[in-house]
């Protein structure tokens, strides 16, 4: 395995926005800032986030073969380990505990991006409903979202399709299984508000997601991943999951299963990571699109 350790001094660029990535990184000492518009002339870089020791970055570029979506810059002197794309499986074989760490990293980013999206939607509603005189008072609250849009408006692209992920996933769901459970129609898989340290893959049948009023939010089809945030962030379930048909089978995956699943079928773990990455990219697209609407509404 060709994992290598690298050092960077304060202000050095570790990865650059727009580059095609063939590796990802783990910060093992120091901190690093995540920027948009790092190289644009006559425009201040926009800092999106601060990475702490132990965090991963650059993983979306190799999980989805997508250009880097931000520039990472060393805050002080930092050390990282660089993991080439082709060595992801070897890295997990030598460090099986890092499978869950990387999944939790993606889960926490999804949680943060979901909060940003909900805040942006709320602000957009307020801006649209506010009188012209009141819009100015909202500017300080929307500035973060407006800046995010301005920093990314030239690179907004529709999120990738999940169909290919599902098709590949469907071919390997019989390998490296977790706990397979058969559910009759109307069986509650989990209730809204409960906390469970597991996630699920729908292997067959259908699962409906319901809100607290028992109104259906969505219906999942094979081979959907669901309930992952409960395992990755420890947050209570946001909806109730119910089996819709008598032939519903779900695969229950707990942290203890991850290593055995990986040993039996590494591609399965990679595809779970890809679905998490896909969800994060869709959220990022939704946030930026909402920021565009905020900008347009504010400028009227």
C-alpha cells in the first residue's frame, strides 16, 4: 500500500478546487481551512469550513470521480496522510476501524449541510415575504448563504444520477450481508424519535417513510440505503419507517458488522460510501440553488 505522510507549512495549498483527484487525505496534525474562490482575482476567498485533526478531506473526488469542489489550505504547520484511490481497499484492510470513521465523517457533513439547507429555505421564505424596508435587516442573516452562492455560481451543475449506484448495488446485495430481516406489510422498522445504532439496506419489497402525522413522505425501493444518520450521528430518527409489502426484506447493518461485510465484499462498503457522498453532493446542490433564489429575492 502506497499511503504516504506529507507535511505542509502555513498557507500552503494541499488540494485545489477543480483538480481531478486520485487520492484523499486524513489530517493527523494541525488544522486546515476549506475555501471557495481561492485563486480568483479581485475577490476574497470564501472560507467554507475549518478541518480539525483526525478529519478526512478530498474523499468525494475519489468516491464519485468528481473534480475537487474546494481548496484546502494549511492554517499552520500540518501533517496529513495521503491515500491513493487504488489503495482504498488496502487502507481499510489495514485500518478496519476507519470504515466507520469515514462514514461518520460523511454523516456529520450531511447533518451540517442539512442544517444549512433548512436555514437557507427559512431565510428565503422570510425574504420573499418581507417588505422592501425589512429586507435590509435580513442581510446579515443571509450573507453566509449569499456568499456561498456567489462563490459557486459559475460551477453549479445538477447532481449526478443515483441510478448507476443502485444498479451496481443490486448485483452485490447477496454478498457480505448484515442481519437480514423479513417484514410483513405494516411492520414498523423504526419509529420517529427513537435512537438506534444501525442503518438499513432495503433488499426487497418497499418501505414507506412517514411523518408524525402518519402522512407518507416517501416510498423506498430496492436497493435503497436508509436510517444511516441514526448510526452515523446518533441523532433520533426523523421519520417512521414501515414495511409496505409482505415480501419486504431489510438488511440491518451495525458498526460491528462493517468489518465482516468489508472482508466479504469490499465493493459493498465502497457503494455505501458512494451513496453517502451522493447525498451530500445533492444537498450541496440544493443549498447553492436556494442561495441563488435568496440572492435574486434580496436584490428585488
